[in-house]
C-alpha cells in the first residue's frame, strides 16, 4: 500500500517574487504562491494538513492558501502587522505576534477572534 504522505519544503525567491512549494522527493515545484513574494512575507506557518498561512510584511493582513492552489483561499485583515505566526497542531487556531508585543489568537476557519 502506497503512503499518502508527501514531504515538502516552502522557499522564497526574490528573483521571481514568489514563494514556492517543492516536493522534497522529486525536487519539483508543486505550486507557486504569487501574492506572497518573499519581501512581502513576514512569517509563514502551516495550518493543519491542508493550508498555509502567510503574514504580509508591508501591511496588516494574512493570506491563507490551500497547499496546491496558487491563489489565496482567504485574506484576513488584522489589527496590526504580524512578525510571527503559528497554528495549533489540529489547525483550529492561529496565533500571531506583533511588533507592539501583543499576541492575537483567532479561529483559522472563520478568522474570528478566539474566546
């Protein structure tokens, strides 16, 4: 029985201003995230097994991508620009830290502030 697991790497390129998802086993590009140029990405975090969050560097917004899609699945406006993000292992919540020292927590599927 074949495994459905796939090892991938996310990298940024200032040359083509994209972030790329690579298959580690074959060294092939699976998808390129165009609205996520490395100079515009402040932080990147996987959300569960299906999504990738990218905090924008120049503005207070977060783009959420499905792993195999090159356009954002969702765009979230944020109270301030984030410099770090992380998601819970189950992908239910995302936490983000800002330059101000504030930490934000919200539900990944709705973008609503977590209780």
